[in-house]
C-alpha cells in the first residue's frame, strides 16, 4: 500500500514521456482510438453512480499495492459490502487482515483455483482486479506481462463463471472490474509509436474480458478502467509535479471502482476523461 512507488524514476520518465506525447499530439490520437472502442453497456440496468447497491461479497486483488490497498480500505468502510475476499500472493498487514469483513486467500498460483479458493469466492457478486505492475513495459518479457495481465484475470473470470453456471441461480449478475490504463489498445494489429507490445497485451485482456461478458451475458458483466497517472491522497511536491500530466487521485478512482462493482455503469469502459469528470463530482 505504498503510494511512494508511484514516484519512481520510471514514473518520472513516464511523465516526461506523456508531456512529450502531448506536445507532439500523439497522445490525443491514441486516446481517441481507445475511446472509439468503448461502447454502451447493454445489460446494465443502472447508469448512475455514487448510490449504494445491495449487500455484497467482493473479491479483490492487488491489495498489497497502491490502488488495490485503497480499494480494500473503501470496501471495508462501505456499508453495502459485507464480505471481502482478498486473493494475494502474500499476507496483508495484520491491521487489515484481522478485520472481520476480510478473508485473505494466499495464492501460490493465480492460474489455478483449488477447492479451498473456490469455496472462499463462492457467492461473490463482484471482483475488482487491481493486480499488476505499472511500468512493466521493457522491465519484463512479454510472456510474463501477458501471464500477469491477461492469463491471471482471465483464469479468475473463468473460475467465477464455472461456479456461476453450476449455481442454482446463475442469473444474478456478477461484475468484473479490471484496471488497465491510458493508451491501452484493443486493436492487436495497430502499429503504435511507443510500448506497442505492452499496450497490445493490456488491450488483449480488455478484449477477452468483454468477449467473456458477451458470451455469458445473462450473469457476467465486465468493466474496464483506463486511468492515466494515479496520485496518492496526500499532496506532495512529487504529486503536484505529476498533476501536470493526466491524472486522478487514488481515493476518487477507488470510489468509482467500488461504485461500479455495486451499481454497474452505463458503458463497459471508463476512459480517463470519464474518470476525471466523475471524480470532480465526488470531490465537489
Ligand atoms: N500507479 C499508476 O499510476 C497507474 C496508472 C494507470 C494504471 N495503473 C495500473 O493499475 C494496476 C495497479 O497499479 P498500482 O500502482 O496499484 O501497482 P502496485 O502498487 O505495484 O501494486 C501491484 C499489486 O499487484 C500485485 N502483483 C504484481 N505482480 C504480481 C504477480 N506477478 N503475482 C501476483 N501479484 C502481483 C502486487 O502484489 P505484491 O505486493 O505481492 O507484489 C500488488 O498487490 C496496474 O495494472 C497498473 O498498470 C497504475
């Protein structure tokens, strides 16, 4: 849950890159292409935000990290969320893990779901997926990036779906919220100026999750969040510097992700501009 990670040298490099992309008018082209991929969510019955849905059990990932840690805190505090199952490769701080709402499942392998894990997630209503390393482009080989960002979330989505199909009342909608990022591309053939393989791999999980939702539309919905920089709650000189680039505060983003898990959203994708607009309403 270390917000300081955002301010790594890689983050500063990315900021300079973003400013340069703005200057050369590359970023607007990338984001408008991304926006074209977003479509209304046909199966969503509620398109308002910031209202409380019914009582829920939520699966979370990435909770030892910056964004997932914030989402976990908000789920613990939310009165409509009664139970939180955290899938993690390592233990959470005792202060969080000991909360009566929280059950931590230590995962040796995010690709396979044993009986204990399946029992833990049984009856869940939503999953908020914040697992993943920002700035993996160039730092890891494509096979690892794909395993973490595509294979892990899809294995979870499929395990949930199989469980739903076997359940007595599978028509109750499950919502899968997935955090990707700005400039991700769903077009797997489109040449990109920068980070082509990385942005395509991140787009691949969006494609697969949305296709999965379409195939299982009676009981499964997918929502994608594509924020640019995520800022910590406390303002520092570093966060003020990062605000020069497109950015959103982690608490506002977390709130939108939790509310989408509870109530759905009018479209299957939250572009960065949608996130910023809604965040303004929260903070107003
Ligand atoms: N931070 C930003 O400004 C930003 C902006 C846009 C999009 N995003 C996206 O948001 C997501 C979360 O970012 P973040 O800044 O919150 O990251 P973070 O603080 O580094 O947290 C990453 C989380 O993912 C887990 N994780 C990473 N690799 C894993 C692996 N191989 N196996 C199991 N767990 C793994 C980490 O677990 P451990 O603690 O065990 O390592 C941690 O819980 C990423 O997909 C990132 O690309 C971030």
